[in-house]
C-alpha cells in the first residue's frame, strides 16, 4: 500500500508542475501583420482574448530595443511588443486604463501570471495587476503587499518577468471566467501619476510596451489519482507545494 501511495504521490507531484496554459508574445512577420492585430492580438500559446481598456490605443514595436524583453526570439522584425498609449490625464481615471486578458483555467489550478513591460520616460511609473473570477463583474485589486503592484524606475527600459502569484486564491482555479488586467495607477499615497523617469513629467502620451504575457498553472489531478493518494497524502502534497 505504501508503494501505491508513493507512486501516486510522484504522479500528482509531476502533474502539479507549472505549465504555460496561455501566452502572448506579439510576434509576427511585420508590425502590421501580427496575428489578431493591435486591438486584440492572438495568443501564441493556448487560447484567450486580449483587449484594450479605457480608450488606450495600440500598435506593435520592437521587442529587442532598449535591452529587450524576455522573449527568446531575438531577430528583427519578428520580435514585437504590444505598444500602448493614450493613457489617462494627470490625476484622472486611476486603474481604468491598460490592457486586459481573459483566459479559461478549466482543468488547471495554482494560477500565476508573468509579463514584461517597457516604460517610456513619461509613462506611469506604477502598474497594478488586478484579476476577476467572474468575467470582470467584480475585481480583486492588486497591492504592494500582495506583490501585484509594480514600479518602473526608469524610462526607455524593459522590466522583465514581472510575477503575479495568485496560487492562494482557489476561486480562479478550474474557472472559465478568469480575467486579469494591468492598469496604470497613482503613485502610492498620492492622487497623481508619477513619471517613470524622475526628471520627466507624466504624460498621457507616454507608452507602455507589453511582451511575454503568460498564464502558468498546474493540471487538476485526475479523480482516480486523488483516490489513490488518500486524503492524508493529498494534504502532504499541498504542504510540500506551499
């Protein structure tokens, strides 16, 4: 019996390794032929819907300039990032402008997000990751304590592999209505946007370029495997993963 539980534990531990379920790399043969276009780029891995929020406009620009994103594709012109602009005027619409992604997590659990962002000199220094378990009707707002508030401390610079660990919230596991967004927010404790470069002034025309937007998760164990494990072993697995 011990051997059966051990084998089952190994099987589930292997299944629990994070997989990329959806990813956007925004690459294409040219800046005008990236699949899906600038309004709603097509996922390069898996399926999902990307969209713009609050009047933001978009195009595609180099993913290799200014040090480049984490995209392993280094050739030009195939490596692009999703370039966005037309953000809110100073002191207005906090958390309402940015980019949004809808991804079904059916069959998956332990959800986490990663992405790269290139800040221009006059773009918002602060970006927040929010998410929803009901398609966007209600939002869980990111925060510094949750590790979902990000600062770009210089302009014309990529900040790569920004991470949002959402594994603690089981309401987004196995959920067809998972949505997340990255939005510009005021500098903490103020009612104003701060520019990415301290010697610059924030402007709505500043740009944020996105790349390698990725949803990671682990498969939900098959019921038969859970039965073989038994409750005690499953609890042990949870503790080991924590």
